[in-house]
């Protein structure tokens, strides 16, 4: 009876772990589906713009591109949210950009990260509302120096 009780608990534990694993994989799959072809292409183009300045290896380039794609998904969600004012969108996009920059610390070496921070505003500008009361006109930053 003692053996059956411990086997029963072990089966229950294994089943619970299996359910958690399946739920985790499903979440990752749903997230991967959100990164559509257009976002992947845009992430690839953005990465290509950084490449001459950052000179990343293949694995690092793929990780960089993946990070950019994840943040592009979030950026699109904010831009398409009609419930947000232009000022709120701008604030959220600035925070997202800051998080993306922080996450790149794990992808890039410190000297590459410093260069990334220096050129990011030129490659990935955030449109800033000029007049926050009317929210009609936006200003973009100029070309890279």
C-alpha cells in the first residue's frame, strides 16, 4: 500500500509537470506566430543597417535580429492601439525602446553596445509629437552622421 501511494503521487507530479511544459510550449508557439513575415523582414533590414557599424558574427546577428523582432511586435501593438493618445503612444514607445536597449546588453559586447546606443536614434527613431495638445504633427530625427 505504501508503494502504490508513492507511485500515485509520482504519477500525479509527472502529469502536473507535463501539463506545465505543454502550456509553456503553447505560449511560445503563439508568441512565435505573432512575429509574422513582415516583422521578420523589417527586423532583418534593421539588423542589416546596424551590421556595418557593429560587425557582429552570425550567431550574434541572429540573436540581435530576434531581439529587434520581439520589440517590433510590441511596437506594432502600441501603434495600432486606438485607445492611446499620441502622447501616451510616444511615452510607451520610448519605454519599449529603452527596454530593447537594455536587453541588447546581453547580446552585444560593451564596445558594440556603446556604438549601438550612439546610432540607435538614427536607425530606429521614435516619432515625437510636436504639439502635444493637437497631436497632429510628428517630428522625425535626421539621417545618421
